[in-house]
């Protein structure tokens, strides 16, 4: 049994119980949220969310500054990377040019050693600040008699929960990405890095493509085939690695650490380059599908937020999804 599968089984058991942390009091269980995703997208042998994706491998090479912020062994020397690019949502056939969906990048630094998992998307904010709000967001989109969400319910939920529109507004304001390797990705939650001296920094992670961002006009997007992102990735990797800089955006007093719908004023914050991730090749999807990228799986020197209920529910929700797609 792989480590991730073993972890998943334990977490599946936890998922049906009340969540462990104080932040989770009165929140719905992970199984309820995965049920809601399954109601919208249908039950299938695929991830409940980010069903469509491509597994990849590469290398992460840290900068000298990284060790000044974190004692993580993942930031001490070049380490192998297992990653997966994906399209948001539970539809395994979603067209790659869909503007309203996020693109995802999950990656494990040092899959063979003391690893850390990161699960990012191409927006700096999430569409819900806690599991209750996420469930409400999904329920408002449950298919009506005609098989589509009822626009009046979607609007009523958005009006009552305006912060849940922040992610959609962000995506609408940007072009459709021309490449999985041509867009910024964020970790969204506030993480704490601890160095060897015990100094702590509250940060947000961001991946910046070294080749720059590349977008499509709406007309160009319309003309693209359904799976163009994977085709483009394979072509690109045939010529050389697709690289991203991993940066830490340094938090300042007053920056929210427990609300993933709230954005930090990034352009006013210092950022430190932690290293470069070079994605070198596509890998057999089975390599990524046999387990989960678990955002709470972090090596010493990197910690997730303790007071963010959305962060807390991700690990058990991913485990529920794995248990269903592995059946
Ligand atoms: C900042 C918040 C979040 C981000 C950035 C995010 C992003 C992602 C990404 C990129 C994946 C694909 C992982 C892969 O390629 O294997 C994923 C999977 C998934 N996400 Fe999230 N997610 C967030 C929060 C949540 C929450 C709160 C839930 C549910 C409570 C959730 C439910 C799921 C599920 C069920 C999967 C499929 C897991 C699997 O079967 O491997 N996500 N998410």
C-alpha cells in the first residue's frame, strides 16, 4: 500500500466524524462536500474535483534564501518533483478553454523522501472561506429539472455571500491560459515557514512561470480543441523543461490568515524566491491517480494554517474522493 493510500484510509475513517480542530466546529463533514460535488458532476471513477489532468515529473532546485526562511529538507537541495496539472471541477471531459474553471497544479517535493505536498490553482483566492459556505455554494448549483443550475439560486447565494464571487471575478478578468505552463498559480492559504533558528514567517506561496504568462483571446480560445492544454504541454516539454519560480509572499501585520477568499495586497508585499521547479516530462497518469496530493502533508519547517477551516477539511475531503474513485 502506498503511503498516500494508507494515509487516505485513515483519513476516510476520520472524514465521517466531526473534524478535529477548533476551527471546524459546526462545519459539515468532508463526505457531505464530496456528496455535493458528486451531485453536480455525477459519480464516476475520477476525482470529485479536478477530474481532468496530466501527471508530470521534474526537479525543484532551491535558492540560498530558501534555507533562511525554512529548515525544510525540501528546500535544502535539489529534489525530485511529482506533479499534476488539472482543470477545475469534476467533469473529466471539460473543454480546456473553459474560462470559468480554475487550472490546478498539485506537486510533491521529494516524492522519495520526507515530502511536502502543495495543491495550487491559478487564482489567489478560493470561492469559499469555510466548508459551510462551500457546501452552500455547491448546493446553489445543484441541477434543476432541466439538468442545469437555477440562475436565480446562484444569484441569491452570491448576493448573500459576496466574497464567494472573488475567484470567479478574478478568472473573468484574465485571458484563458494558452498553456498550463503559462499562468501563475497560488497556494491561497497562509503558511508558516520556520528556519533552523526557530524564526517564523507567515507567507503565501505563488508559482510564476519563468517564460511569462501566455493567454488567448476569447476568439482564439473558442477555436481550440478540447484537450489542447495537454497537447501544448507535450509539445513544449519536447523542446525543454517548463519552469516556474516558487516565491514566498511575505505577510505583514493585519494580513488575513484564516480566510481564503481574502487576497493579500501582493504588489505591496516583499517576496522571496524559494527556488525553481522545472517540469521535464509527462508521466503515466496512474502515478498520480494511485494516491492524493494532501495539502497537510508537509515536511518540518513548513506548516499550514491552524485557524483556517477550509484548509482543515481538504485532507479528509481528498481522502473521501480517493476512496470513491479507487472502488
Ligand atoms: C484553497 C483551496 C483549494 C484549492 C486551491 C484546491 C485545489 C485543488 C486541486 C488543484 C486539486 C487537484 C489535485 C490533483 O491534481 O490531484 C483538487 C482536488 C480536489 N479538491 Fe480541492 N482545492 C481547494 C479546496 C478544496 C476543498 C475545501 C475541498 C472540499 C472540502 C476540495 C475538494 C477537492 C476534492 C474532493 C479533490 C479531488 C481529490 C482526489 O480525488 O485526489 N478542495 N483541489
